[in-house]
């Protein structure tokens, strides 16, 4: 154990936040899984808990392995991974169908391990690394909009367009995060406005095509419209069933909560262990538990900014922000949906909700952040050692 702790590098606060969130997740996941067992009739509570533990164990293995990779390696890895994720997105979109209310075109089934893999989550991380690489490459070069279309915006639009038919919320988040990263990276604002206009035009075109040929994307546009209508029309009780149950859970939780495992609404919320787990947390642990959880995500945001500020290269700064900010953004969206500040999106609560691919990609992003912080800490130590070992008179004369 001591050797393992000695090999753990990077920002210790981020390690602690990730570990605390993962450990805490066992309580709400175990509690909410009773809905899957006794209402849906899927497995056992212990089985769901063991599966969640295994996924998190593998996730922290990803964090440990990735944080040992030198940061500059991710430049080349993004070039290799980008064509792979595009092929995976094409494959999963081509083979997907809609079964009941579940869109199977989001997943690639892995029969050997017993669960599915969602390429859109991997694509989000890879794309942010790719964009950070491009922005750092042209940081000191005046690039025209025409010159950036093929190397920057073509991969972005390919990823977003391939994800859009199956998962509008994920596509929207990815597109928003890319725009934010480009803004932080110094990409001209007038070009970003043009990209936003192009994106809106493409979305309208997609909706028109989907309406004209509903067999191409069955039920997807109708699902988006129904969620927006339900959000804008609170009187539509049928369309707001999940939100109403989530608000009941939050209201009955009060300040202190009902206690661990004593949630009632978990038996009525269809996605109590994933999309609406925050409502179950507030019901069981009260507003204090809900605000405490929000504090940890905001503290993670603070540490991400600190790590980015301490990086010595533009690529490392943009890399940390590119893969780190979406984690906090996704968490805030999940919480906002539970309290009806945002339409239902289907976004998990990072490191808390049950689910394999989302947890693993969050761990991948955290590992990349720790890799960058590890490099900056090593450079700080090396500069400190150089100063300590140098001749004090030489240092003083150099300063004078």
C-alpha cells in the first residue's frame, strides 16, 4: 500500500475528490438499485452494488494508468484516436434501432463482459484533446477561418452530427464545450459566431429531414420536442412524470433528509440510479447532502482551474480545461434537471451514477488532468532543486 501511495502523483486534492465521490456513490446506488430489483425485476441489489464496485475499480485503474502518461503524448494519441471514434460512431449509428423507449443506437454491446460501450463518451474526450492540440498549434499563428475548416471544424461537425440522431443532449454539450475551449484558446470570436450560426442551420435541417422521413430516425425528434414541451408546459403531467417524482423526492427530503436507504420515490423514478440519482440523494440526505455534493464538484472545478494555471505549455492548459470543465458542466446539468431548471437530458452524475462507459470516460479525463498536474509539479520541484544546488552568490548576482 505504501508503494502504491508513493506512485500516486499529481494534484492530491483531485485524487481526494474523486475518491470521496466514488466512495459516497455506493450508498445512493445501492439504495436506488432496489427499484431495478423489486419494481423492474432486474438482478439483485448486491449484484448491482458489486457491478458498480467493479466498474469504479476499473475506472480508478484507468486514472492510475493514464496519469503516468506524459502529457505531450496525448497530442499524438488524439490523432490516432480521432479516426477510430468516428468509425465507431458510424458503426453504432448504422446498427442502432429503437426498442421501446430505449435508443439502442447509442451502444455497442460487449457480450464477453456483459454490458455495452457508448462511443459518444469516448468521442467527447478524444475530441477535446484534439481541439486543444490544434489550438495550441496555431496559438501564435494568424489562421483564417478557411484554413481552420478542415483541420478543426470538420472533425468537430463529424462527431457532433454522428452523435446527434441518437443523443441530442450529448451532442449539444460537446458542441458547447468545443466552442468554450476555442474561446479560451484565443480563436477569433467572429469565426465562433459563424460556427454557431452554421450549427443552428444544420440542426434545423436535421429536424426537417427527420420530420419528412421519420423512418430514418424513429421517435428521436418527437422525444426532443416532447421534453421541451413538458419543460415549457408544467401542466402537462404526463410528460413531466419523472420531473414531478424528482421534485417530490427533493421536497420530502427537507433539510436533513430521510436517512440512507429510506427514499420512497426511488420506487417510482425509472432512472433513479442514473439520470435522477441526485433527487434520491437529496431525499435521503437532505439539502445539506445536496449542497455538500455540489460543493465537491465546484471544488473540483477550482482545482481544475488551479492545475491549468500551473501548466507551463498552452497545450497542457487547454487540455486540462478541455477535459475537466465538461465533468463539472455535466454534473451541474444533472442537478439542474432534477430541480426542473433544465429539460430532461439523460446525463449521468459523474462518479456517482451507475453506468460503465460514462464513469470510465470521467476517470480517463481525471487521469489526463492528473498527468498535466504531475508534470507541472515535477517541473516546479526541478526548478527548486536547481536553485537550492546553485551557488547563492551566483544566484544573487544573476538577479542583480
